[in-house]
C-alpha cells in the first residue's frame, strides 16, 4: 500500500470547522479546510486534493493560463460578459479583426441578437482565473456562510 502524501494526513492539533477536535495537515499547510475550499469552488474535495497532486497547490485550476488570460488578463467569458456578447462572438472578432471590438464604421446586427442566452449560459467556470489566493477563497467562503444559515 502506498504512503499518503504528508499534506493529506490527519493530525491531532488544533480545531477545524468540519471536525470538532482534529485539524488536517492540509488545513495547517494551506490555511483552509479542504471541504470549505471545495464548497467555495463548487467542486468535490477529491478534485481539490487532485490539484495538490497535479500542481502542488490547491489554488491553481489549470496547468497554465489560457491564451486569453495571457493576452488580455481576463478569461474569454469575462471579456464577453463585460461587452454583453457571447464568448464565441469575442473569439470571432479577434479571429477576423484582431480586436475585441468591432472595427470603426461597422455596427452589430441587432436582428440576430438573442438576449436570453445570458440567462442560460453557465458562467461559473468561465469566469474563474487559473490562479487564485487564499484571501479570495476566504472572502467567497464568508459570502457563502450566511447563505447556508438562511436556507
């Protein structure tokens, strides 16, 4: 049987919001319990542990930043949401015009625009950066905690 990685073994010191008398080495090392971080990210705790195995940190979602993050500093979905257009529209504009916006003198075709796509489009993962910090996760967890108590 293979040995567990040291950051995943349980210890007896300290307290945890999920376990009353124990804290994990994961929590000691990364500053947040794996279940809390998984709740913030909207994924399972196993996927957070897999991030540690693959990337060495739970605060990295992909192996490397997307080309959109490298060039513009934002994800494709964030750029589309800012401009109120579909992400495929942004992709096509860059492909055709080498710009996020339409060239001067052209105007968008309003007759083809369907405003209901923003209601049904899944933005959660498209808006997430490749890298994030513990402070970001703790702020998102603080926002989730009051919602859990009211429901």
